[in-house]
C-alpha cells in the first residue's frame, strides 16, 4: 500500500510540474495559437513544395529533352529540357497555397 501511495504522489507531482511549465498535455482541447500555426503551415508547405518542385523539374527536364531529341538536334534537346524544367517548376510550385491552407487548418484543429 505504501508503494502505491508513493507512486501516486510522484505521478501527481510530475503532472503538476509539467502543467506549471506551460507544456500542453496530449489530448487537451486547446487549439494552437494563430502565429504558431502560421509558422508551422509555412514550414510544412515549403518543405512539401520544394520536394515536388525538384521532382517535377527533373521529370520535366527529362521529358523535354527526350521530346526535343526526337524532334530535332542538340538545340531542340536543350530547348526541350529547359522548357520542361520550367514547366515542371511552375506546376510543382503552384500547390504551395493549398498546402499552406491545409496545414494551417490541421494545426488549428489538431495541435
């Protein structure tokens, strides 16, 4: 019985210390602040967009180079690669706003 009561006392002390330091315990119903969620959403959207931009740029450049080489010589291949890379970059970057809105809404609801 003494072991149980001392364990309970330690648990109560630990929970008091955690809550007094401003740490939000998992499962609380409080939403994260607006500023925190803006920073969170910006970081996450930028990270996700950068990955997609790189992938789409490489795919676009490769597809453009292949198409350019089929249609003509070295100039056409270089032009196709550049055009494909630019298109891939634009398509990959166009999703940033949507990712930002999604991550911001998630943060305000869940974090």
